[in-house]
C-alpha cells in the first residue's frame, strides 16, 4: 500500500452558451446606434422612452411605435468621476450623466467628456460622439461618450 493518495482531477468548464435575440424594439435601438443616431419608443400615454422598452413602464401596455429622437440633449443630473476605473468608458476624468435627448421624455445614462467638473452642470446641452462608422456594431459602446455642445 502506498503512503501517497492520488486525487482524481478532471477539467470542467461551467458555461451557458446562448444567443439572445433583441426583438423589434431593442433591435431598432441598437441598429440606430450602429447608424449613428437614436430612436425611442412611444409609450401608452404618448411619452417617448429612450432607451426604448418593450412595455410602457407606467401602464404595462406594449410599446411598439419607434420614433426618431435627436443626438443632442440636456443633462438632467450627473456625478463626476475623478479617477476612472480601468473598465470605464473614458480614461481621463469624466461625468456619468442622465441625458434627456431632444424629443425624448426620459433620460439615458452615459459618460460625458468635459475639461473639468466645473464645466459640467445640470441643464447644460451635450451631443453624442459616436465611434467611426466602420467601428460601430449595434451596441451601447458605439457611443464613445457625450461632449458639451459648447465645445463642439
């Protein structure tokens, strides 16, 4: 009998591979991002929801009417990030902001590039800065960030 004990090991990968279809509402939003623009969905009460949802958040009714909205808008609230994490959308200090795009009734969360936190304010106008057309794939990351309209 041996004094050493052999432990049985076996390689094993735990995974759940699947593909998710985006459906007509989210698919339209992602396709618009790939094309360098924004769309929303008209809710039950006529409010334009961006990013779009498949159901009106207030009534629960299905929302299917896709509408174009602008690529510029107004900061409704924000938070400054002095030291961005490695996985942040920008490597220099920036703001996370809720942005109500022109023609929308709800706000979209995204990064805003600004020279300093003193340049950011609720009510300031921003415009989307998209990745170059050849690099866009139909994802939120197609929006590089928003920039202050006054710095354009």
